[in-house]
C-alpha cells in the first residue's frame, strides 16, 4: 500500500481541526440560543438579614377600607425621561436586546418573567407588575396619602416595586398579598418576599398578620 505524501497528512489534519472548530462554534451558538436570560433584578432588593429586620419593624394591622379607591388616584405611567414613560423604562431595564422606536415604545427584545420562568419576544405579552399592588397599598395606609405621593409610589423606579412579568400571571395576581398569592416559580419566592417587604417598609405601609406569616415563610427559603 503506497504511503501518502506528508503534505496530504497535513491537509487532513487541518481539515479535521476545521471541523472541530466549526462544531465547537455551532455548539456555542446553540447554547447561546437556548440559554436562559438573567432574571429581572429591580434595584434595592435587600439581603435576607436586612429584609428580616424590615419585616420585624413593620406594623401589623387589619386591612383598611377600600372605600373611595380608584387606580386613577395613583397616576401612572408618567413620563420619566424624554418620551419614555415608566412602563417603557422598566421594559428597557428588564429586557435583553431591547429596541425602541422614537416614541420609546419597545419594538423588539426578549423578556424573561421570573414569576413563572417564561420568556417573551413581544412587549405586548409583558405587564409591569406593581409588586405591592395599588389596591393593597390603599388598604395598608396609602388611602391617607396625597395624590402626589401615590403617584411617586406607582412609578417608583428606585425600589423593587416594578418588574416586567408575563401579563396573565400579573393579572392572576391582581391585588392579592402573599398570604393568597405567590409567584408560581417557587425558586423566586425568596426574592419576591424581600422585594415586597422592602417596598412596604420604605413606604411606611402596614401588613396583616396572615401576610406577615406568609412573608416569613417565603423569607425562610432564602439561603444565608
């Protein structure tokens, strides 16, 4: 059997190396396509220990009356910067590869909803959840606030009060507190409890005993 020239062996080796490189790059691309995007992380989420201290400091009280409540008493969404309103700001913050029109409306992007683990490519499938719902705030002390203060609460971008999530999950939550509703994705309940506690603490809102018990149970799932 004739022996192939050295040049032939070199060419074959180069071809094999090229195939390996292509396969590796293809695998990396596939992994990138299927990789789960990072969860939305609103600002101001406290540590477990800080959240525990804040929870301990909250005043426990029965729910107040819903008399006189209207979402219109919590004006939103307001213009934040240029043509961008609060909803559009959160969509840009919580999404990946978000493209917006001159009006600031999101025309494309990807949004991972940490409440249920779903990913969406249309902004119309995403709601901006008020972590502490407006009606819940009303019956926890916001009924005595000025409209200006309620507007600040409804558009709070400095605390973990606003987050982009799957629209029907947000609608299923409604105005429920953690004693009757928690994120379907149980692994996010630790974070959710810390967000809820922080918002109520910073805005001076009260909580019910059943709500406090539920929050403590969720907080107990957090690592040290």
